[in-house]
C-alpha cells in the first residue's frame, strides 16, 4: 500500500470534508496532528471564505491536509417541480417565521474562482464531490504539487475518475452520511446504492489507482475490513461529527446517539439530491415528494434550516448521518484517530492470528 496519498499519512484515516460548518480548521488540524488527514470543505463557501479557512488551518498546523470542492451542477430538468415544492414548504416558512430562500442562487458553487485560488496557493490534497473535473484541471493541480481525489458511488464512476487522471478514487458506499457523490442525480436510480464492502471490492477490480473507502465506518475493525477488501485508506464523516472540535450544531451531535432517532434515510428533502440523514419530522413530511433539483432545493430550504437551528429544533435540521451513527463517540478528534488506529492494529493482529491457526 503505497501512493502519493497514503505516503502522506501515518494512519490510513481521512476525516471527511463536511460542508455546512462541520469540518472547521480546528477539526482538520486535530486530525492531521494525530496522524490522519484533516479536510476542509469548500462547499457553500465563497472562494475567499475557503482561502481564509486554509490560512487559519495553516496557522494551526504545518501538516498535510485536504480541501473538497463541489462540481458545478447542470440546469434543473424541471423548474416547475421546484415551484410546487416551494408551495408545499410555505407552511414551514410561516412556522419558523422566515422566508424561503431563492432557488436560483447559483449552481456552480464558485468552482472556477476556488480552483484559481488553489492553483495560486497549492494545498497538499484536493477532492471533488458530485462529478469529475476536466483532465486539464487535474493535470494543472498535479503540476502544482497537489494530490487529487474524486468520489465514485459505482464502478463505472470510479472508471471515469481514473480516466480523467485523478490520483485516487473515494469509493462511497450507500451507508454514507451526507450527500451521495453520484456524478449525476438519476431519480430512476433511487434506492439502488451499493453497500461499501461490495463497492470497494468491485472498484478495486476496476481501477488501478488507490481507493479510499467511505460509508458507515465507525470502528477500527471496519477499517480493517475495508482495507482487506482492497481499500488503501478510509474516510470517516459521522464519526468526526461527534468529536469535540467538530463545528456541528450541538443538537446534531447529540442526535447521533439519541434513541429518539431510530434510523437514517437517503432523502432529497433538504437539498434536492440524495443525502443520508437521521429521520426527523422535516424528512418524514417532505422527503416523499421532494424533487430532484439540486442545488435549487438547498437554496430554498437554507433559511428554514437556519431558523430551526436558532429555535433549537432538531426536527427541522438536516441531521446528516451515516448508518453507523449509533456508534459515534464523544471524544476529542485526535483521540478518536488514536483509538481507531489502535482498534485497527488489534483487528489486524486478530486476523493474522486467526489465519495462522
Ligand atoms: C455532515 C456531513 C457533511 C458532509 N459533507 C460533505 C462534503 O462537503 N463533501 C464531500 O465530499 N462529502 C461530504 N460528506 C460525505 C463524506 O465525505 C463521506 O462520504 C461520509 O461521511 C462517509 O460516511 P459516514 O458519515 O458514515 O462516515 C458529508 C458527510 C457528513 C456526515
């Protein structure tokens, strides 16, 4: 197991980039300092906001870290469906005493401006979600000394990532918390996501670049399983949401282990793209008819989520969580990396002892 990516890391553990204020510089710094790879999330930020966070992180640690960009999105197929959804959400807006957001607030997430910043001020690692950048972009980043990754949720998407020239692929299983990084949101593909171990084994046989496994991983024993299935490293999101340095709302952190939340579901209710969250009132009521319209629905519901946070109402928040959420641990992030690394070592010893018998 050796690659430009894994050579950067004492432990094969990547902290997932988590947009929405979760993956803040102090979290990324704590993870990198403990021997994992800390990540910042540029999603929903301006290019300057991203740059300020990079500067903050560089003030906290000189160790490698990554930054994640969202790919620009195509035009929404059915704008009328967004109008209908806005109508259906009107009651929420009056309940929270706020207005709905403007669904046309932009679909490229400042991609070009962010890339320009990252080419002028290169960072060690850049990953992409929701698609694959043009080969020229990946080549320019490589020339700047940056290792590149992109998410895939199927073997075909992994092949596209390799063909474009990325250094590694993130194989994201259907268990994963937050948005599925599918290259295209296909409404007809609802419920057809691939489980992590099955996906990693298939991706391993499809591409020759390193594979990072993401989705539902909360313990070192699961890391051992993903590595045994062919991954070179793992990426954990939900496990880090619960850590002390995470910027997640306290209600979100607490909800992960609250018995009130019995399951997660993939939903378009909050953003218009399938994303896994704890099932709460908002998801239950609006998930069944939310349209495939990202990021229109994200912009539409942003003020509702903000108002729910202000009101201290977890039933109106997007409680992003992977299927392993019940195993979340209330620890400092650096300690979590150490515990995961120790569990991984123990699991590997147990496996090789078992093999020797
Ligand atoms: C709160 C939250 C926010 C996320 N935001 C992003 C993001 O901005 N970019 C990205 O590539 N992945 C994002 N993800 C997905 C993660 O990269 C990763 O695939 C996922 O967390 C793995 O599953 P797990 O949460 O079960 O560990 C997010 C996940 C969570 C839980």
